[in-house]
C-alpha cells in the first residue's frame, strides 16, 4: 500500500468510528421521553443516568488510553464499540434508576470512552506524519459531526417507524457491524519529544501536570464538556418547554452536527496558520455570544435551527486544537492517556451540564440559569487559554 493510500485509509476509518460513537451518543437524548414513559422513573433520575454517562465517558478515556498506549489501540477500540452496541440493546430492559445508570451511565459510556476520541486521534497522530496530522484531525473530527447529522434524524425516523425499542436494537446491530474497522488503527506510539525512549507512563503524566499550559488546557476543556452535555441532553426538553414539535429538537441536534463538519474542517485548516490556543479562545468567546443572542431571541423553529447552526460551527471544533496541543507538547507515545485526562476534565463539566440541566428545570421550571452559566463559563474559558505557552506557527516550539 502506498503512503498516500495508507493516509486515506487511516483517516477514513477513524472518521467512521468517530461518526458511530458521536452519532449514537447524541441520538440517545431522543429516547429520554420514551424511557421516562416506559419506566416512570422521572426526568431527574434519567438526567442522573446521562450525567453519570458524561462522567464515566471521561473516567474511561485515560484508563482506556493507558491500555491502548501499552498494548495497542485495536483491541481497545473494538471492545469499546461492542460495549456501546450491547448497551443500546439492553436499554429497553432497564426498568429502574439503578439499571438505567448502569446501562447508560456505565456500560455505554465506558464503551464510548474505549472507542472514543482520545484513542482515535492518538492513533491518527501515531500513524500519520506530523505534516498531515492537523488537517487529518479536522477531517476525523468532522466524521463525528457527520455521524451526529445522519444518525439523529435516522433515530427519530426509526422511532416513528418501528418504535423506540427496535430503533435501539437497530443501532446495536450497526455497532457490531462496525467493530472490524478497529483493526486498521491497531498499534501503539513511539517516544515523546524531550524524553527518553523508555519513559514510563507515570513519569509522562507527572511531567504534563508540572506544565501550567497543560493544566490550563484541562481547565478550559471543562467548559466545552458542560456546554456539549447540557445541550446534547436537554435541547429536546428546551424545545418542549417552548411548546414546539419534538422534530425541532431532533433537527436542531442534526444541524449542529452538519455545521460542525464545517467547523471541524475549518479548525484543522486554521491550526496550520494560527496558534491553537488563540483558536480555542475565539471558539469559546463565540459560544458566549451565540448563547446570549439565543436567550433574547423569540423561540421559534427558525430560531432553534439558526442557533444550532451557529453553535455547530464551534461544537466539536475545540477537539482538534486541544488534541493538537497535547501532541505538540508531548508527542504521540502517551497521547491517548494525556488527551484522555483532558477529556476527563471535559466530562466532569459534562456531568454537571447533564445533571444540573435536569435539576435546574425541576427546581425552577425553566433552563434559564443553565444558559447563564453557559455564558459565564464560555467567557472564562476564552480567557484561560490566553496564558498557554505555545510557539507561533513557524517558530521554534516552546519546550514543555
């Protein structure tokens, strides 16, 4: 196989795995109403399951990343995809809060972590030459958005056609069918820059946490998790609160995915021209403005779709520059672990976004306070990224 064909194969497979993982995770929010009707456990209990899922997705990323860094990514990715498929198949049988928390919050989330973005992007960084990584990460990230754009309306259609239980079983079968793709991304990375070839994982983690830039990157990524989890979990509820048809929620989530294809590709392109920390600051500031304008706008179907489009441009476009900074500072050897730790911070924010969304609605009867928190956190994240030490494009890299 020529080098060009190998690059194309790696990017294609990585993008498809991202599409599956992000598409299935996003589509789950469309089943909340049916799960609540079937089980009667209440919105707060279901919000807890989704919040635990956000946290477990984060916890599992560095653990799965450490296993992949030590033993190779292929088996870890395959196991994660199978866990997601099994979890989707079991949701219709989860008739209590405890079972919902286990299936959605543990099984599916841990599988999504093992088959998730940290290992996929680490594999891309490991398998591709440095000059190809930035644009490739943008394309792969766009794959996640494509999955969200396609699988969310497919889920809505399947729910109406065959019912919510059968729709989940269809998705389970899709996950099983995609499992062999993990073989293409098998293997593990080489030594990190600035370190000896036999550097241990613990030493690499200690070195990263001794770097203020890495700590600030983790703090900023917390905000991204809060935004994404709140909106992904509760946007259908916001639509219902505004007395609009359920299809508006499904199409809004789908539009977010569609426009994030542009945002992800744009992030990959921009990383070759501007510093990643500046891109991240711009993305978070843009989110604050978008949410503020959404709050004061009349809540119509068009408002939701326009808001989804604007938000979609920044939705997952934080991932390529964040992963790029980790790879730039520490290389591909332990990237799955170090980026996984950053994603754990992301998912602590995700836990709070998913759970507090349900809690705020139960306590106040609206989602207003969550939107205010979104704006404040976005502005804080924009400022947090500015002190990160990163060389200008074309300059000598700053040592970690």
